[in-house]
C-alpha cells in the first residue's frame, strides 16, 4: 500500500486536515494538526462523523472513541498509519 509509516502518516494527516477544516468551515491551513480537535471547535457529532468517513475511506472499523483516545489530527494520523502497517 504505502512504503513507510511516515509517508502514510503524512498522507493520512493531509486528508484529515482537509476533512476537519471542512467540518469547521475553515481553510486547511487554519487547522493545526497538533491542536486537540475540541480546542479547534469540533463537536462530538462531527467527530463521530469523521470516524465514519475514516471507515469509508480506508475500509477500517473505527471505534467512535478514536477522537477521544487520539485527540489531535497528528495523533489520529499516526494511529491510522500504524494500523495500515499492521494490516499489510
């Protein structure tokens, strides 16, 4: 699938930034991957919807608590990249 966890993490992070920006009505450059989603203004309904999008995009089963266990875009991207490596 991807050659490295870092590449995968960056690719996933870029996608997540785009999706979070869309939920928040911001441009992607206004979404800091290191800032917790709650601090960015993302509510729980949007967070659960994001989990559904992750499932659809990468055919993974994601627990809706993902955004609480990994509260930043960067943390979610790293978690998902690790999942891709394990699945490969």
